[in-house]
């Protein structure tokens, strides 16, 4: 069973208390975007085997959204952090790199 730490209320919540929200750190396509850019925003998502950054909501707790970094193959959780950031904390990225040498995170810029 997947267990995540809510960074807001401090509870270790199992997946029955949480609601998944898909991939984290997506940039919304604005009104000036082309049809192709908007379609890519709606439908094109990463689905890696390995490290993935996801959005979760503590639905049966504080109700707040947060981000989690986990391995989709092993369900190992590397950490959670508030949803109000545009990229994962550097300390979390370093933790992942230590456990997965050679791992690279996508460039958001």
C-alpha cells in the first residue's frame, strides 16, 4: 500500500485517504497558445518506469494538494513537498540522485 506524508498536516496517509491528481509541474497552455500546444497540454503526459513526480490531495484529511516523488516500478517514496513550488526541492533531487545514480530530471525551462 502506498503511504505518503502530507507536508501540511504532518499525517502519514495511506492511499485510501488520498486522491491522485496526475503529473506534477505541468505548465498550463494559456489563451495565446496554439491548438497543438493546448492539445499537448491536455493529452501528452510522461509515464515513466522509475522516478515520477505526482500531485496528490489529502482528501480525507486537511484537503490540501501536495507533490510526491516516487518510483513507479517499486513504489519507493523519495519524499513529498508543498504544491506551491514550480520544481522539486534541490535536497529531494539530491536524495533521488544518490539512490539512482545517473538519473536526470527533465528540464522545465
